[in-house]
């Protein structure tokens, strides 16, 4: 059955898979207009020059022009440092999400929202959001690895919560800036979290097997 941690990861993955499936159903059946319009109304109500500048900066950390080279450098660096399992985990977190997101965008071919955008609209389709589907799982996986590597440090306990807040705000920036509907972002975020928990479950499973193989040799008496 696995450890309690592994069961918890499986449970979280299933929860986000169900939520993602529900969002797909809402979109396909045309029941997302209300939430999308409400989100734009809230964004319009809270807009300010300072908040706009903040989100314009934050959203760059989810752009492919930043994530792709950063991810490649990180994967290569981990591989060269003999952390090959971790390099594969990062590759899966980033690469699979990117490929699946592009496929889903082509399948649904949803146009971007118009008339509300504060930055130039990307050329790609809108559903689901790439920023919300790719960046959260990638950054959270990296945060988990950093917290594990430096677990003896007092600050390591704050890495994952802080990064979670960061990725939520990153996803929200797409609605605030008017380049995505809320339903795009929620669907992408649920898919990202589902994949994150799946990859992390595999990572924990692999680590468990490695510990069994290279565990300490019992001392003879």
C-alpha cells in the first residue's frame, strides 16, 4: 500500500484530477461564463498602477522564454552533479506539462479574451492557461527538492509554502492582466497540481527503493 506520505500524494493527485475533470466539464458544457466575468469584474475593481507593475513582472516567470532555458540549465546541472533522478523529475515536471498544454490548446482552440488585456495578447489559444499548467508544478517540484537538500536549515520549512503562494499569484496574474479567463487558469492549475503529485509520488517511491537497496549493512555480533 506504500507509506502514509505516498498515500497522501496519491490522494492529492486524485483530488486535483477530479477538480480538473470538473473544470473540463464546465467548459465543454458552456458553464464558465459566469465565473469568467466575475473574475474580470474583481480584477477591474482592484486594479492599480502598483499592482499592475507587480503582476507584469511576476508573469514573466511563467513565460516559455524564461522557463525553457532555466529548466534546461537546471536539468543539465543536476545531471552533471550526479543527481540524475532529480534531473529526470524536473524534466518530467516541465516537459510533459508543456507538451500536453500545447495539445489541449489545439484541441479546444479557445480564443483569448479581448478588450481587457493590459499586456499584448499571446498568439496561442487560451484554454488551458500555460502559465497555470506548467509553472506551478515545476516551481513546486524545485521547492520540494531544495527543502529536502537543505532540511537541516531552519528556513527550509518555509520554502514550499512561500513558493506555493508565488505560483498562485503567478497564475492569478494571467486573469488580472486580461490574457486568460479564470476557467483557463483554474483548469491549468488543477492539471499542474495533479501532475506534480503524480511525479512526486514516483520520486518518493524511487527514493524508498534506493534506500532499501543501499541501506546500512547489519553489523554481525
